């Protein structure tokens, strides 16, 4: 018999798979995936979807460090946000997406220069920027982004 925690993990895994299948993962014939594909589309993943998965992994690492009272070093600048090919170029080829991208990249630079005391609030701003952008542009990944908020 499955206990509550086992059922919860099964349900969350199922929800994650469905959301990833329905998310904004684009197919580009010229992209070179650097991570294993979870996109059900037979042509592969877009540069943007692969970049977003790297950003998620990095943010999870940063979250652990910030919650432990440490200030993690940034592994990447993610400047590719400005140029990565997306599933639907029309979603990222506009002023709204560029504004979100500029704000996020600015927060990354501020985070890098911040003290340990400042890093928590800047990290929270980074995650809120992700949430705001996805609410406006591509809502599918918002479930995953919610796990990036700090436990306060």
C-alpha cells in the first residue's frame, strides 16, 4: 500500500511530465541539445527550452545556498536569453519579453555583486521576474518556478 508521500511523489512526477509535454519547448533543426531531451516533439528541443532547464538547475543550486545563509557564485550569465531560439519566436521577439530579459539579467549582475545579506532579496526578485515573464509569455513552467521561492 502506498503512503501519502509516495502518492504525492507519483502525482507530482505525473504533473511535471504533462506540463513539460505541454510547455513552450520549441523545435529547431539547428539547435544542439546539451541536456537529455524531455520534449515529446520528435524534432527535439529549442535553444530556449534547454537554456531554461539550465536556469532551473542553477536556480535550485542557488536557492539551497541562499537558504543556508551562503552566497553562491553564478555559474553562467545566461546572456543567451536575448538570442536563444524559442518554440514560437513571436513570443520572444517583442518589447515585453526583452524587458523581462533585461530585468532578469540586471538582477543576475546585482546578485553577483551583492553581499550575503542582500543576496536573499535579490534572488527572490530574480525568481519573481521568472514568474512574471512566464505568466505573460509562457505559463506552462510556472509550476516548476514556484519551487524556486525561498522557504521563509
